[in-house]
């Protein structure tokens, strides 16, 4: 594949060499597809299953992100009513 630079490939090249790209993705690589130099899609390996430990870790990461976040004194009910206007 002539235009494959690192893990980025143009749309035409991706169409032309899809089978080879899929082999790379199956081996664990991620491929970004660009159109006129701008990223438009990403080929990533499919995760077969997520273990209970992975789920628990993801929940923990989400909980860490939420620490310190607030509504600044607003109430959820007020936000819902504002959205209905």
C-alpha cells in the first residue's frame, strides 16, 4: 500500500486495500481513514467480551470523572423545565 503512512490511509487507498487493512486491524492495529487529509473514520479491532473486572474499572473511571462536578446551585427539576420551554 503506497500511501499508508503509519496508521493513516486515504479513503481511496482504504477502498482499494480493504482486505489488507482488515488483516492489520484483526492483528490489533487501529487505522485512521482520511478524506482530503482530514480524518473521517477509524478501523478498530472488535472487543470480543468485556470482563466483570473491566466493567468495574470503567465504572470507577467514570466515578472519578464525576468528582467535583456540580450543577452550580441549579436543581435538576429546573434544568428539565428549562429544556421543555
